[in-house]
């Protein structure tokens, strides 16, 4: 198959969905498909070799914004637009991307979902011309926020169209009235025209079906997978007791909850340390500084490590040093790639009993669930593992077996192949 995969970049920090899409395209190529990754909005920031093959960024973030706020920029010639699509300009915009709030993006999100009827139609026509030259069998969109362009892509290229569903609901709900309701409605209307819809979990697929009214017969769940190169079984538990966190360092991922749990747990387990790794963008350093001050005031500053924006190699080393990992996300996480990454390294996880986490732990048996209402419940669940390193080690080993069996990137690619074959058959 000739596939083109459209994915949104961040321009400045590692993003789980970007890395997932890049790994998927590389795996599809390894399986003999002619697959191409096309970045949208901002350049991709990846911890592995890019599958974009020097493809330019489409729907450049600056031009898309200018065309939203000013009719003048909807008519400018391409040589003007190129100035704003220059790598340096997009890199500068990427450094501010983490400072953008969903509540500020309602009109632009609605316009993007309106596709050929929206304010970014000039960008859409540029993308469509590129795709027509590529002559794909399938065009796959990386999330439902791009679903508005599907109709025009099909019309211009004759390709089948698919969309991955991953993590859109929190953003859509944060848009506020009237945009949230309008955007949900458009996703349902336009998404129903797609040949295949690929949610990353049964939890998220069910949610998108209920909220947007997407047709159940076109939903094909494919779990995320990761490149398992570099992950190896551990023969013994790590020497130091270390509680880990691996995600963007901001409040929705529950970092504050984990810090509060550590404050409760530290006096009970004097040898325990906390290690925090992940992306840090926008206002995140201010939030981290507040948490650091809180830990220092409690006399625990020297028992905490902060590791922002680490590479893939550093990430694997970090994971292998942990006794247990927890990312107590406070919102409805659609997948949580960090769970699979931790288990791939043999590290058990402790996650809240909501969203996708019961589903993932039922599939992997590599961790514990806790009542998400209080840090005390998290502290108690963590204590049961950090005070029994052998039990934690055994739980991590069980999860590692499941990940190597069912959550590798090739398994994900096979799942996408099957979903597209089903979609092509109608």
C-alpha cells in the first residue's frame, strides 16, 4: 500500500503521539509498504530517526494562525507564506506552543474542522496538491482535530481516508462554549465519512463513539506500540529505591499529586527517592519551581532528581533505574505511552483507576490501580511495592513479557494494516 500519514508536530518538545506516528510509519515501511510521514503545524521533535524524509511542514502554525485572524493573509501569495513557514520561524513558534491554552483556540479549531469551508482553505489546497502528486492509496490523519480536511483530500486524490483517535476529548471540552459543542458535532458529521477510524484503546473508542456519534462499524482499536530496541530484561531489582515519573511536567499529568504522595511516603520509607523526567515547555518551569520549593521546605530537596527533555537512550537508562513508576494523570488519558515504556523496561506502574489505565493493566498485569481521589491512596499503593522490591520486580517482569508479546511497534503496524484492509473492503 501507498500510505501518507499526516501528524502534528510540537516544534520544541517530545510528544507521545508524534513518536508513536513516526514509529508506526517506520514499521509499515519495514513491512513492505510505501509509507510517508508528513508534519503539520510545526516541525516534529523526535527521539528516533524521522520518517518525514525532509517533507516540508504543511498548515504551518504561523500561517494558519494569521489566516484565522486576518482576511488579508488568506489571499497572500506563496512567497509571502514561505517567509512564515521558514524553519527558524516555526522553531521560534514551537518554543511558545506549550504556552497556548485550549480556551484560546476555539475559533481556529472550529475553522480547521470546517475544512474547505474554513479560513485555512489556502493551506488545505496546498496540502491537497502535494497529496495528489503522491498518489496514495490511503491518507491517515493522526487525530480527530484534523478530520475537517478528509472530505477535500478524498475528492482531490481518490484515496481512502482514515483517522487515528487519540486524546482529543480533553482539548475539545476545554474550548468552552459555544466552540466545544460545535466542534464535537463537526467531528461526528465529518468523521462518519471516513473509511476507517482507529482509536488507540477501547476506552477512547467508546468515548469518541458516545460523544461524537461516530459509527461503531468503522471503529478498529489498535493499541499503541513502541520500538523495543534497547529494552532488556533486568536480572535483579535496582539497588536504590526510586519512584519515577515520565511525562510532561505539568499539572494535568498529576505531577503535583505524585509529589504529595512522595511527601507522605518519604518519612515511612527513608531510603526512597523521587526521579522526574519528561518534557518541560511553556509555563512548566514555573510549576516545577513551585513543586521544588514545596519539597525543599519539607527537607526532601536532596532526594529528588529533575531530568527535563531527555533523549531516548537517556529515557531507557532512566527507566531501568526505577523501582516503580507512576503518572497519576487527572484527566481521561486515551492511552498513556509511558505505561508501556516503563513495563518494557521491567518497571511496574501504579496508576489511577480511571480512563484507560484499568484496560492497560488488564492487558499487561504489570501494575496496581488505586482510588484516584486522594494522594494518600496513591502513597499506600506505592508503599506496597517500594517496601517489597522483589514483588515489584516480579510485577514488572510480568508486564515486560506482555509488552514484548503485544505492544511492539510491529504489532501496532499489523493492527493498522488490518484496520485499513477492513476499511477498504467497506
